[in-house]
């Protein structure tokens, strides 16, 4: 195992009714001015917004609403939020939503206290922000685990990049399964698949020989697969939903990454596909994963074979290592279909007119992937996905 530092600053309040139970005490730690950030309005339609706003007002907070954060949040929207946070002297930001709202808030929190453009600060100067407006997240769409880490994925429309920026950790996160029960079913599957993708991309990073992080990861992956199946059988199964929400958090709270350099090459391709098409994150990953893995598995057949056996339960008996590895990738591909997720970009409305060459050429090449891909290979992979 590689040397590591493990640091985990997020207090997680998990369970039905967690907001009403824990927020009043938590809110006592922060000043009066609270920004309540949200997305396109679903939280207003289903009543979660009013509940959280009510808890804030009962605690004597002055609430500034900041809505309209879109899926795949843009840098322009982040700047709008930062300007509002400065204008209103915000003491605490509460992200009420899924990964998009949560990510936008991480950067709003940093940009509001930084006198220069945070994109240039991080990418041109290679610096990371150190001052943040405190934040909390109330998760209404699970899957990304974004409330657990300090990375944010933001679309810079002018630069045609969907890239990571480093922002604030949330001081606290509320994970109430009940708040996610109104998610559209397609988003439930896409979010849960995103969690599985995070696990796979961590598992396939280095080192790939036996280690505790990966053994825990195998259990998390099996749990996600099992609970996706339970959710397919009964979309309102709250027990399955609870498991999926915690599995999403486990995939991103750093525990599975301890001592590892992660892969995340599939994510890098999907993010750039998102920069060019604004596609749904989990659905993009579903299309890309099997195609990518068929391209790279021969670089570490043993690892893919182990995943086939330990995660998909495929017997090695009567199979060569290569056959076992491929059987695991086919099991993944079949599972994606079983979950009703797309298997081609065409199913996502992404056609041949998309500049896949530009997507490939702007994709970040990761260190942890078992094969260091070229832009040409990424282009081939994307074309195979059409
Ligand atoms: O915008 P509203 O109206 O709220 O609707 C949202 C949105 O359309 C809806 N929704 C959320 N809660 C709901 C609900 N609908 C009904 N009832 C509820 N309770 O769900 C839709 C999707 O929301 P979004 O936040 O975009 O989804 P997700 O959580 O999948 O987040 C995706 C974003 O996170 C980034 C992705 O790239 C993408 O930009 N990621 C962030 C990561 C991180 N910071 O760690 C890791 C991931 O790999 C990912 O890249
Ligand atoms: Zn993801």
C-alpha cells in the first residue's frame, strides 16, 4: 500500500428526518446570513425547499435564495452565485440538491472570498483556495457522493471544458433517503451507476495487487449491484435507497482511495463529452465503460479477472484468465441494459455531428489507468460508442 494521509472533515447526518433533527444545532455554529442554493425547481415542487427554509427561519437566519443551478453547472452560474454571496455577506451556504448544486456551491464558497478568477488561480497558477464560506449540503439526488469531497466538476462554456476545480469541503451533509424518493427513476439509475463507476475507477487504479481498500471496494460494488436490482424490482424500496445513498458516500469519502492512485479515465472522457453535449453524467458513463474496458483489459487481465469473480460472481472454473476478464466486462454490459441505462451515444441523442475528435483531444489522460491512452484511442472508443 502507498503512503497516505487520510483526512475527513464532513459530519454526516444520515436517516429519515435528519434535517429536522440535526440542522437546528448545526445552524447554531454559523452567522445569520444563509444562502440556500438549489437547482431547477424540483425541490420547490416536492416541498423539500419549504421544509429547509422553515428550519432556517426558525433558527433566526436571514435566507438568500439562489436558484437555477443547472445539471452540469456552468462557470458563469458559479460566478453569479459568488457575486450574490459577497453582496449579501453570506455566512453559510446550504446546497440543496444533487451533485450539480453541491459542486457549484463548493466553488461559490471559495470564489466569494478570492479576489481573482478561480479558474485562472487553479489552472494557470496551479494554486488551491484556502479561504471558504462554510457550507453544508442537504442531498436530494444521490450518486455522485459530491457532498463528501472537495472536488467540483464545472463546465467552462467559453473554453469548452468540463473540469475539476478544488473548493471547500462541506462542514456537514444531510443524507435523508426520504428526500430522494421523488427523483425521476432514470436519475436514480444514473446516479447509482455513477457510484458504481467511482468504485470501479478506484479499484482499477494503482496499486492493483491485493489491498484493504480494494477489498472494501468489492463489498461496496456488490452492494450497489444488489441494491440497484432491489430498486428495479421496487423503485420505492427505502431500504435499498438507503443502502445506495451510503454506498455513494462510501465511494467518495476517501476510504476506498486510501493508498491508491485512482484511474478515473472513463470520467475524464465523459466529462469532456459533457462539455460538448451537456449529457447526463451517469448515462454517459454507462455507455463508455464497457467499450473502454474492452480496449484496456489486456493491460491488466488479472485485475479485470479478479473483478469478474469478486464483484460479478463469475466462476473461474473452465475459463482462462482472459475469458474470465472478458466475462466480467460482459456482465457489466448486461447489467447496464438491465438497469435501463443507455448502451450507445445515439440512445442519448448524441449523433455523428458531435465533434468527437475535439472531445478526445481535450480529454485529460490519467495516471492511474492501466493503459495510458492516446487521443486517437479515445477517439476510436467514442466512435465505437455511437
Ligand atoms: O435541477 P432540479 O430541478 O433540482 O432537478 C434535478 C436535476 O434535473 C433533479 N433532482 C434533484 N433532486 C431531486 C430531483 N428531482 C426530483 N426530486 C428530487 N429530490 O435531478 C436532476 C439531476 O441533478 P444533478 O445534481 O445534476 O445530478 P447528479 O447528482 O448526478 O450530479 C451530476 C453532476 O455532478 C458531477 C457531474 O459531472 C455532474 O456535473 N459530479 C460530481 C462529482 C463530485 N463532485 O465528486 C463526482 C461525479 O463523478 C460527477 O462528475
Ligand atoms: Zn461520477
